[in-house]
């Protein structure tokens, strides 16, 4: 398998729930498995998490598990016939008080606050923007609309408001229950749907930390950027999270398709500058749900996300319910590897004007700079928390970073960091012995051979979090 810096997040679903297939997918390049809490019961997710851990063990590599919360259900209700065909010019009523099943004239709402959130002249986009309604008036609990762009509307399809402005909270009662479920199997990351501001992420972190405290666990938090309101608050949301997801589906509906590519580039750049991870998601290999090969446009899309500097690219339905889950991963891994060959390394420019207030941060940057100019075979970080590896991974360098940690939770969390290969290694409390153990570990895995130059960072005393204070350039014996 070609060396690859960009990580792959794969969504688990009916198409990928066979243990043998999942093991193959992990061997082919899956680094993080996403459990979508919009589907299935709590027990389903507990069982799937156990299956992921077992498959990873058989494949001989650790993967991270990301629990993706459903968020608010901003959806229409159900129809008597299961669906209706709307045509342009028709009148259609979205009625929060309606209890009977919907018909061609109107439908009830799962989201009861809609009449308070909209006014005459607003544009509503249903079913991922395929159906467009213009609001004529709001009367009590009824939102009266005219169909601008028709189509088939079926049960429980989503509602977006053009330009944003729906007040639904990011965390629902179901999400809070799902957080407890995710913490019971120590999910490495929790993805929060539809956050509007930093407060939403701070609240999610509090809930996660409380639910995880029984297990002595602290998950990483990923903010899914999918609301128009999140855009002005991007930096604050990013700072309140461990990473962000460029969730291009809902975001495109709210801000318009044309605005998304530039936003994607801005978000990836911002995340890297703030030392956060970033995942690019939605429709990356969509045609592979039904076809064994991607389109040229999809290949370009994945490659461009890699060239933008994303930590990871993500599959959704392609691996959850598509016909070719394994082939999707193989194709994605190949595209990432090829795109990375074309990357520019501008390390010297990255460091111009930078100042480092922390010793451990300075050591991490010093290791990158020195390894780059010496042409080292590898950069090695002995790390307890994973911070040193994270800082290094924010800069493009064509030298692999190996993060050696005694903690399984740290190893799993680092599975998402670009260009970082996390390895589990018990570390001696005595520095020279630990450095010797690290070299043996690298040689045993064929990472370095006798005579190779590599850079290694560690802290004295060994094992103190945030204590990285030493950089050593070594020649393998």
C-alpha cells in the first residue's frame, strides 16, 4: 500500500457491517470509522463499535471511532401515500399543528418552531434543495407557501432556510442520550451537527466530559460546519473544538453551491492555522454508490481537498449503503497518494514571522525544520498526549511523522492527524533507554535501517504531559 498522509473516514452502515469486509476496508486504508447516530438504536452502535475494534485488531492497526450526532430534526412529517408530487405554482402548507398525515395540499412538521423562524418572502429548500418553496404568509402554526421548484416530496425530508436563520438548538434530548451511548464504548471523536456558535460546542464538550468521566475518557470534538450562521462564527467555533468538518451538503443548501469551494479552502486553512484537524465530507465519491469507478470530477474533488491540506476525506452513503464500499476506499486511497506527490512544501515560508511561546511547540517546529533540511528518513515523537504530533502535522512535509505513545486512547485519536502514523509503545522512564527502545521499534517495523538519519523528540522527565523539551538527531545503528 502506498504511503499516504491524508486519512480516510468511512461511514459504517448495512453495506459495510460484515466483519470480514470491514477488516478488508481497514487494511485498504480506513483510518477512522464514522457511526451515524441518525440511524439505528443505541445497542446497534455499541455492537458496531465492538465490531470495529475487533476488525482493527485482526487487521493489525488501530482506527479511531467517530460518533456523529443527529442534531435537530428539521423535517416535514409523513404523507398518507408516503409522498406527493409538487408542481411549480401550486400552493402548499407546512402546518406545525397538523396531526393527520400529509397530502397534496400540505403536511405536518417534525420541527414545530418553523412558523416562528420564517416570514413572507423567505425561501425554503426541501429534500436537499431539490424542492424550493416561497413563503407567502405565516398564520398561526401554518406556513403558507407557493411551490417555486417542484418534485417528489416524501416522508420526513429535511427543511433548510436559504441564508440560514432556523433557531433549532444544536443538541437535542436524543443527542444527549447518544453522547452517553458513545461514551460507554469510548468513542474517540464526537461530531456535533449544526452548531451555530462556540457556545454550542462548549455545551457539547461539557456533556461529553460528564458522560465520559466514569470511563476516565475525554473525546475529541468535531464541529460540523453546515449552517449559514456558523460562517461568521467560524474562528470561535474552531477554537472551541478539536476539529471541524466541512459538511458540504447542508452548507451548500443554505449558502448556495457556488460559495462552497472557496469556503472549503478557507476552513481548511483556518483549521490548520489554529492547530485543529479538518475533515472534508459529502458527495466525495457519490457515483460509487452504484458504479465501481468514480467520475473524473469526483477524482478532482478528492485530490483538491488533499491539495488544500485537509486531514481527512470522508465517505457517507458510498460505504454505508453503496454497492462498492471496499472499491471506494481503494480508489480514495490511490487518489490521495497521487495528489500528495504534487504538493508543494513551503516549510521555510510557514515559519517566517512565527513566534513560539511554549517550549514543546518550539521543539516540534524545530524537529520539522531540521528534518526537512537534513533530509531525514523519519520524524519520531515520543508523546503522551499527542500534542507534539498534532503541531507537526499542521505543516506540509514529505517526511513521515511517527508518533510513539504508551496510551491506546492517544494512538487512536492520532489516527485522524494528517501524515502521522501512531504506534503503541511502552516507554521506559529512563531517557536513553526510551530512545533505544524507540529505535528498535522503528527498525523492527522497517521504518529506519542502519545508517538512516532521523529526528526524535521527547520530554524529560519522561511521561510528563506537555513536557516535550528535547530534540535529538540520530543515525540508526
